[in-house]
C-alpha cells in the first residue's frame, strides 16, 4: 500500500541525513508542509537544534508579492527556518532520495490572521471571537483561502497536495496553556459552540428561514445544562438534535454544509487551474458533515466529485476506523488514505501499525499516511520501518 509520511521542511533543511532516513522507513512519499499553523515542534535528530518555534501561521516558501499586493488578507512568511525557500530546499533533498513530494497546506486555521483582522473570525453565540478560526462564509476569507491554496499547493517539486482545514474551524483548538477541560463538551456542545454568528452567517441563517437572534438565544439555552454540569449528551449528530432540537440543528447544518461545499469546490478548482495535468488533490476530511477542524466534515459523495480523494483520521480503535472509512467504501477510483499517528507521545501506536493498516485496508483504505516522521522518536521510527517491511 502506498505510504506517505508527514514532515516539516525544518526536519530536512540543515540535516543531510534526513532524506535517506525517511526513505529507509519504506515510504514512497512525503507530505511536506507548505503552509502551516503556529506550533512548537521537537526535532529529535537534527544536528543543529532540538526545538523549532513557529510563532504564527505562515507559508514555508516566498509568497508571490504580485499576487498579494494591496490585499489586507495575505500569507505571512516564515522566519524560523534558515532558508530562502524551506519547502523547495526540503523537497529537492527528498526527491534526491527517491521520494515523491506532495505539499501539505493548512487553510482555515490561522491565529495571527484573526488577531490582526478580528472581523474575519468565527463569533460564537456568546459573542466570543475565535481568532484561530477564520469564518469561511465571509467573502474576503474565501478569496484569501482560494488564492492561498492555489499558491501553496502548487510548489516546485510537488506532485500533489493535501489540503487540511478546508472548511469550518470552530471551538476545538490545541491552544497554548489551554484551560477549557473543566466542563466536558461532547459532539453536540462542540457543534453549538462552533456555530458562527458573524454578520455573514446571520444573513445565511436568515436565508434558511431562521431568525439569527432567536437561533443565538436557542443555542445559549441549549447549552445551559452543559454549563450546569449535566454532562454532554451521547456522541453523534443525534446528540446535537437532542440539545438544540432536530429542526433547528438540521437547518444550521444545511447552511454550513452549503458554505463548506462551495469553498471546497472553489479551492480544488483553483489548485487544478494552477497545476499541471495529473496533479493530485486530496482533502483531510471526516465523513460526519458537522465536524469542524483539521479534518473537516464532508459529504462523501460530494467531496469525491471535487477532489481526487481524502485523508481520514484512523488512529484509535477498530470502531474509529470503521466509522470514518465505511462511508467511503466502494470508491475504487479515489484515494482513500488512512491517517495513523505513529508517535507514542502523541497518542499514536507504532507497535500496532501493521495490524491497524491491515484493518484499514480491509475497510477500503488504499493508501496510508503516517503522522509524523519528524516528531517521532527513534524507537517509533524503528517500529514503523518494521511494520512497513512486513506489509510490503
């Protein structure tokens, strides 16, 4: 099964041994970050350092000044990797080791954008803004994301791309010094806390026959038992209906799904227009349409009409894999990539990779993604290499 490992350019730039080390794992491809959110990352094998602090969301290549001239929303260049073009430098080194390179592009997840342009952010039912979550219903945000995707995906040396966060982002966020675990929020409360009430979304709800102020009040009422300690309802979309009411919940989802689908069509179309024939376009996705975040909720039938395939979160139990892979069964012409975390310290299970990959394949997965070769320890990588050698 074709396998790709995720990497950051800084895992490769300045480490001449990195490309061969990755190739020796038995992967055929690297999914290399071209546009990424802020992070603090360990580099356990780099000869010159151990920590990279990416202080803000940035592109890991020099952005086209002409494309972005005069625009308020524009990508921020990186400053933490000592290279004029970290993506190109890393891609060239990886290709020299016989590895295909696909770009990895994070779209609707950008805390600096929200801090500098607060009107672009999701606004919850209480009026709180989420600076990490650009509202994808806003025309200026959509224009920015479409052009960012076209530029960041189609880099020299890339033969395809994987688009992360190509849809709604919401409440959930791996924030610095997070203090939000005191009240358990299940699927339903997470969804309600992710509904946006900016001016554009309020108009969107009105277009669906909803009064935005009445909806906002209904969301707040529905969440009161959660804040009072009643606990989160059962997982799944039905739980949202139990909290908010099925009719209201379905109408909000209809608006949000229309927005997400049209964004995904625009983004994939822009990437294809900028790329050479045969350039592969995949989305990080979840088949539950109400999901927010890195793996955006999609309609399986629709997304496979827009993209060449999906990358699905498959770390965890058999039931997790069955839930995300099942809706994509029977799509033989599409890439269905099972994304498995192989870093023990991040909840991954490299020791069960062979078994988990075989299980994913039995459910219809035809490719693997391994998160994350740059962050993994030496024992993690040794377990990966052993599993891939046995999988063949």
